[in-house]
C-alpha cells in the first residue's frame, strides 16, 4: 500500500469517531482506483436473536462503505454526499468472524453514482449483494 492510500484510509477511519461506524466497529482497510473495502466483526453486538448476523447490520456496513467511497472519489470539498437508495440480497448467514464489504463504482455521474457492494466472509464466501445509489449535491 502506498502513502496516499494509507492517508486516505486514515481519513476514512478517523471520520468514524462517534458514529454508527464506530458503534459497529467498521474499519476501512483497502482502497484502490475505483473501490473501497471495509470490514466489520461478527459478534453478539450485530446478531439477530437467533445468533446470526443481522441483515440491517449488513446494510449499514454496505451503505457506510459505499457512501465513504463516494466521499473519497468525488469532490467532497464542494459537495455533500448522501445515500438515496439501497437494496440488499442476503444469500448466506454467518455467526462469527468478520465480514468484508467491497464497494465498486458502476456509474459515476455528476449528480448520482451507483455502487456495487459485495459482502463476503474471511474465506471469500458471498454473504450479501447490495446496490447503493448516492447523490452529490453542491454545498451551500
């Protein structure tokens, strides 16, 4: 990882203080030319009552990583980034370990962006597939 990538990840992780990302222990771990990866531990804090990862926690992970990717790949100094739609298909459950969300941009428009976010476990098994649409609005 080069120095610029390390700086980007530091900014991403520092921005999580006192947010849902901190509550869920989401950490941004890899950034590339058109993607961002975040990870989240799977433990009782993010379980549903029967002991598997809650779908809402997966969606929160996906939206967090996709929105942060929009922030770093768009002109965030002059624009506000917001998620406007998210969909998720959960294909496998997980009880413990970590999950990884990789957000890859599919469409980078001036106003809206479309992100493909795949959530996998540490053995690269697909857990969930999400699509996130973000909007970039000029700051006032």
